C-alpha cells in the first residue's frame, strides 16, 4: 500500500523542500506559498496561493528548456525542437518529476482534495512543480534555476530524443508524419465511449486508407487516441521491416 501521505505541517514545508532540492532558501515564506494549493488557501482563509508562482515558473521553465534543447541538439529542425520542448514541459512530465522529488507529500491541500487523492493528481503535481521553479527563480536567480532545471529535466530530454521505451511521446503526431511518408495518407480516428459520466471509458480505432491499424482505450478521448496511434506505429514499423 506504500507509506501514508500526510499534509505538510505548517512551518516545516520550506525546510523539507530544501532537503529535496539540495539548496538553502533565503525566503522561507516564499516556499510556503509555493506549496499552497488554492483548496487549502480557501479553507484557511488565506489570500495567497501558488498560482502566481506557477505562472512565473511555467515561463522560466519554457525559456530554459528551449535554450537547452537549442544548444544541446544542434542538428534538430525547428519542428523537432518544438516537439522536444512540448514533451518536456507538458503536465505528465512535470508530474513525474514532482513525484520523483516527493513533492506531493509537501503540497498543502484542502480536505476535499486530500480525500480525493489530490497528492497524486497530475494537474496538482505539475502546477506545484512550476510554482517551485518560480520560487527558485525569485529566491536564487536565473543561473541557479537553470542549473536545477537541467539537473531535473535533462535526463528526460535525452531519453525522449533517443526514443527510449516508456517515454511519454506524442504518438498521434508521430503517426501522422509516418503515415504521410510511408502511405501518403492521414490517420482517421473513430472514438466511442461507455459507462456513466463520472467514469467513462473511451475506445479509439485508427484507420489508414480505410484499414484498421490500431486500437486503444483510456479515461479520455485523447488518451484512447494516443494508445491507438502507438499501436498503429508498431504495425507500420513491422510492415516496413518486413518489406526490407
């Protein structure tokens, strides 16, 4: 079942985060704000939440990742750089980094979010990660923030560019490009859902030139389509290999 997760105690969140990030803070109160979700602020009657820091951190992260991709991958085209950046700064990647840091244990949540599993929600973790980046930027400056972002995100960028298995890629975009090159065709998706509104399950099938190439399931239309595209890419690769 794992270790029980509890809300970060008042006055201790900054110290705990210092240990996770391996740096001393000059403004401890800033870090309390970075870890304050709006649900907690609402219940406690607080004015400040981490949303402004999240806004700042999103911008800083985008600039640093763009610069890092541009310098480290001189052979990539503008389109390939854009895909790499998008894969690195998207919600699921940010949430994964936050999980590795244990950030979910420190975020201050309201009782409702706490009871509904908010400490492992990708949206809350990703927003919290961006807020932390914003706080590092304000507390330590851009050079320090750049070093921290590179340490946390560079391994993911390398793995994405290598095409390592298990890396969350945009399979729909990859399929569209591959199908255009190999078949001169565009993917066609057919999606349907079943189940009650609060627990719908989506099924997607992707066709190329009228032939079914892949199918997938998910809790959202997007997730189902991504899984179908992933399967279609595998089919395309196997057929292409068989022709050589």
